[in-house]
């Protein structure tokens, strides 16, 4: 092969490999992910999931915190996300052995402007509603909310005052908590 043909062949190969037909973009753009459950392979014959957005919730399995994913139609705001958690496991999730420590708990959440720490207001507990699994309840809230990209930590209030809540090791904290504070309670995936 002559030097001219060799250079032409190399140049053609280079252009073919580097010019795949997709133009470079200057700005970020949305990417549509596959519409299937995260734990099912692409070749699975499972029914297509309902909803467009993966909603991560932290429920309880065998007295351990465990994440589950639900599909919903649109990204939820933090309050709707927390409301989904408080609603408890679906019938399908219950059949998988998932439960909650948050039954009948009233919670409101807000994120101060420009902050990444969510502030959760916990209503006064009614007479006779004290729970022995309180640490799991707070762990569910913290692990669920910090699964969001816009929340890095969670602080708790009762009556507008900082509330001391248990970490996974049983010690009390009055400041912001992260999922790592409950790592001793997080079960295997």
C-alpha cells in the first residue's frame, strides 16, 4: 500500500471513529432512563412499571432499614415524598415483608431557601402512642429524605423547638442527621 493510500485509510478511519453523528452540546440536557424496575434485567418479561419517576422510600424488613422504589408520575416535592413514606407499605411491599414504624405519624417538612437540610416538624404524640421502635421511625425519615438530590441532612422540630432524636446507635442528637447516622440499622440490599 502506498503512503498516500495508507494516510487516506487512516484519516478515513479516524473520521469514522470520532464523528459518530451526535453533535457536541454546550449545556446539560435531560436523559430518559429505561422504564423498568431497577432490579429487573432488560430482557425480563415483567409488566411495565407505572410512572415515570423512581421514588425511594426507606421501610423496615426484619427490624432493619431497607430501601424500596416506587414509580410515580412526576417528581414529588419533599412533603409529598414524606407523605408517601408515612402512608406505609403497599400491599405488594407488605407481601415482601416490608413494614413501617411511622403509622399515624403527622409530619411536615420544609427546606429553607438555599439550604440542603430539611426541617421536619413532628406533631405531638397522642396518649398511648409511644413506640419502642422510635429509632427505626427516625431512621426511615432521614434515609428517605436524604435519598433525594436536594436534601443532604434532616433536622427535627416539635412545636418549633429542636427535637432530640435517636441515632442508630441509640445516642440522642439535636442537630441535622444523615443516613450514615443509621448505618448500623441499614439491612442488606
